[in-house]
C-alpha cells in the first residue's frame, strides 16, 4: 500500500488555501459576490473531474467503468456551473424557476447512478453497453420532461417547474445516490481498489448531499443569494479531488478473489435494478401530464431489466455448465493413472465395491485378475526408469486391448501390478481373458532378458466370486493376490487360480 500521509497532506493544504481565496474574493468583491464566486465554483468541479480521470487511468479494468461514469457526471456538473454563471452573471435570470443549467445539474446524477449500478459488473457481453446507453438516453429525456414539462424539440413553450420543487427534486436525487453508493460500499471487499472507489464515492455523495441541502435551505430562507455559503459548493469537489488522488497500490487482496457474504451477494445481484427503479420513478412522475410517455417508460424499464436479468441468468447457466464439465474432467483425472492412462487405485476400489454389490444383488459371478509384470526390476535396471515407464504404457495398452466388454475395468494397482475387474464372468471366462492378456503382452516383444526368456511376460492370479458364496471385496482381492503369488512362485509367466476364503473360514484355518 502507498503511504497515505505524504499523499493526503498536500491536497488538504491546497483545499484550505482554495477555500480561503474563495472567501477572500467574496469579501473583496462584496458588491458582486456572484461574479466573485463563480470562478471558484467552476474550477472546483473541474479539479475533481481531472482527479477522477486520473483515477480511471490508474484503476483496474473492472472499476474503470465506475470512474468513467463519475467523469461523465462531473463533466455535466461542470457544464451546468458554466451555464449557471452565464445565466446569473450575464443574463440576470429570475431564480424562481428552472433553466437549462438546472437540467444539466440534475442530469449529472444519471451517469453516476449508472456507474453505481454496474461498476463491478463483467462487461464482456456488448449488449449490456447498449442497454445502459438506452437507459441513460431515456433518463435524460425524462429529466428534461420533468423539469420543463415539455417534450424536447417539440416546438411547444417550456413551462419550468418552480425553484422550490426543483430543490426538493435535487434532494431526492442526492438521497437515492447516497443510499445506492452506501449499499455498494457495504457489499465491496474490505480492502483493495474496489473498496477505495466506493469509499471515495460515498464520501463525496454524503458531503455533497449535505452541502447542497444546507445551501438550498439558506437560499430559501434568505430569499437571496447568500455570500459566504458559496464555499459549501467547493467542499465536496475539493474532497473528491484530493481523495481520488489516493489510489492504493494493487495488493494481493485486489487480485485474489474472496468468498462473498450473503449481504454482499444480495447487493451485487440487486444493484442493476437501481437504475431501473429510477426510471420507473421518473415514469410515474411524468404520467400525470404525459400518460403515454410515462406508460412507455415503465414498460421500457421493465423490458430492459428483464432482458438484462435473462442475459445474466443465461450466462450463469453457461458458467454452471462449464463448471460442471470442469468438475467432470477433474473427477475423471482423479480416477486415472497419470502414467498409463488407465484407471488408478482409487477408481479400482470404487468400481470393485460397486460391482460386488451388483453381483450380490443380481446373483452374478464376479472375477478379479491380478497381473504382475515379470522381472520388471531387471528391465528398469537394464534400460533405465524412463524406458521402464514407456514399457508400462505399452503393457497397459496391450492388456486393455483384449478386454471383451466396455464394462470390464483395467486399473493400475501399484508399481508394475495391474488389476482387472470382469463383471458377470465365470472362472472359465476369466482364465480365457487372462490367456489372451498373456498372448497380447508376448506379442509386444518388449525385450527383457531374464531366466524365463528374452521378452517381457506377465503372471496372472485369478479369483472368482460366485453367488451365493460368502465373503467381501477384500476377500476377492486377497484371493487373487494369493493366486498371483502362487504364479510367481511356480516360475512366473503363468496363470493361477485361488478361491475366496470368507472371514470365518480364514480365522478357522
């Protein structure tokens, strides 16, 4: 993290000097305080705009949308302050009704609310951009209609609302922005740039809302333009300009995702409705005088939110399907031997338990073969472990190639030992499969000169469970192990059979 103290000290000092100069200017030009104040009231939002542009440049791509929305809103506010200066200082317009500057002032909240609603949303789908643009355009139209009570470019005479009603509208707008930004702050991670962004936004909106509320109250109370209260307008923008410059370095917390709590998930999911609710509210307010436009707005807001929700839901389903596929691949990988590609010991244990239960239920036979590569240590010692691994791959492929059915399972049991599960197979069938396996391995002609020959061979132990014989999967494994041991003791490169010994028989013997 960047050190906060040297970064914050200079903006605070600059803000204090700025406010002192503003107050001194009003005091010196006491005869025309509005003309003295407007240069400072125009400069402050421009400085905040510049700081937010810098914040957008320094932020992550996910948060850049929120910073850009702030830049657009501040641009509108800056334009509104220039228009207000022109109307008050040069045209001396009556302050009892709304004018173009008031429309632009109020419009600044539309992109800010849009940024709050979608600042952390993944924008990989282009249609979201067009939906947001449509909502912004429709909101602009409704704000103009609400303030001037006339459709833009219709040629009708504008009938602006009163300044008192406009003040109330400003306060409602600020309250909506404060609530939405605060909810976003509560939902953001405890550290990192996202938290920092919403902390900046909330600080600005809270101070701005309080300053505007107090400023408008003083104008209504005194019925004229208060002098030194113009400094209130500077404070939120100076705060934003200074705070936006304190962007923390990208830490591990900003790069490693953390599991969100229920409140965070709820706010993240409900935040896209913020802008839709604002559009619905505007639609209801204009419906009294413009029923068709109000009704169309309500329908449009509902449709836009429905389309957005449908797209998000479809993307969620796609991500779930992709996640399930990844889980299936991971599960398959966890059940496969990394060297030979056949089933591993874990898969063998699961399959044997399942096939044993099925054989007991269906009253079928179940055969198990234990296959061991003869004198494999000699092969490794002679040619090296790398060649030995390649030989194991060939042997596994050869063994697997002679399995008669897709339900049969070949697994690497450990080292150079393999196990074969043959469901529904009698002793004769199991021994026939074992003989084919021996022939398949001999046909590979893997050189391994030993006392039993020149080429690699295998020894196989066979055990069979025949219902209603008693026992368990462990007894079947133990029997095939005994058969394999006997095959190796009797000279290798042979097939031996052993019967199952139930637990009580084993204890008795």
